[in-house]
């Protein structure tokens, strides 16, 4: 009976290959790890990162820190990205995440508007007239000429120059932009809508800027009988980024305004409507707010 021989050459080859691999991977060409930016993350990981940023802002209120963190995602429009994600979270019944994202979007929108409307306190150099300095140079030149004449002729007494009256030109005051004391948003239209395709008592709000571009993340406040409800535009992007709605109860009066300041609208209620068959139902209201 023959004894099987152990394949020592094979075992030695495996051991040498394993050892050589360790030497190459650890010593000669080790794997280099680099710090990557969040903008290369997958879409779902970006969503998770935005939620963390929004919840951190809700806890600390540090908007500048939240802006710097969002900048690492390199979103083309951070407000729009937050608003669309808030709508998705709301559809998935993740109310806490949706509210945090919407609140951060609204805060960013308010900060952007404040930065756009902030007046400049420093006048431009071209706006500062230099008439006074020109007149001063003319007087100084005349004085110097008088002194040179006196030095050339010793017999001419040196007289103290007397200021000659001349017409001074008062520089126009530098214009400084003064913010207009008015609401940031103005109610442009208010319409009753009778349509069987809409939910009964639907209060529809549209918010745009001065160029009629929809504004997402605008916070809308509706009040009735001591109650208060907050909702945001942009949570239904299929209806427009500047759109938001609220369902009114029949025979109930409401008051509505934008959190960032707007024309206050009161005595809002669902209008009675009638279909072609004579059946009664409750219609809706459509409000359009715009920056002046």
C-alpha cells in the first residue's frame, strides 16, 4: 500500500504568494484612503445627510453652520432640494423629518431675502463730489503767488491774505437706500373657485417673487377660533414650487398671513357652489401673494 505524497511544492508556492501579497499591499503599494466630499454620495445618503443637518439646526438654531454643511452637498438650489425632500418625507409619513427640512428651507429663504434687500451703508466713491477741495486749491494757489511776489520785491509790504468771499457749492448728500416700511408680500388676487375636481373647502395659496417666479419654503399661517396651523409652499411640486393648500371646514371663518410678513387676509370661508344637477357643494379660495 503506497502512501500519498504531500504536495510540498504547492504548499510552498501558496505560502510564498500569500507572503508576497502582504509585502506588496502593506509595504510597497499600500491602499491610499482619501477624505471625500459629501457631494459624491449616493442620493439616499445625501437625503440622510440633509435630515441630520436640518435636525441639528432645529436643536441649535445655528443657520450659518447649517448653510456651510449644505454647501458641501453642492446642490444647485439648496432651498429647493430641502423642500422637495420634505415633501417626500411627508408622503412617507415621516412628520418629524419633513418638519425639520421645511423649517430649514424657510429659514434659508428668509436669510436670502434679507441679504438681497439689505441696504448698503457705504457710498460709492464716484458719488462723493469734490467741489470744495477744488475751490480750496484755487485759494491756496492765489496765496502762494502773492507770497512769491512779496519775496521778489522787498519794498512791497507783506500783507496777511484776507479770505475773499466766493460762492460755495454745497455737495449733494449721498443717497442711502431706506427700506420701505411695507409688507414683504402683497395679496394680488383673491378668487372663489367652484370646481368639482377640487377637494371641498380647499384654500389654495400661491407665492411668487417680484418677477412672478414661484418661491418654495414660504411659511403660511392660518388662524381660526384660537387655533393656528402652519404649512409651507413647495411641498407639492407637481402643482408648483410656490403652491400650498389648506382644507377649510364649512361655515368656518379663517385669517391667513405669511410668516415673513404679508397683507393679512381675514374672513376667509369656503364659498357655496352648485353643480350642473343643482347639487350644492363647498368651493375653494385661491390667494396669490407676490413681492412688490
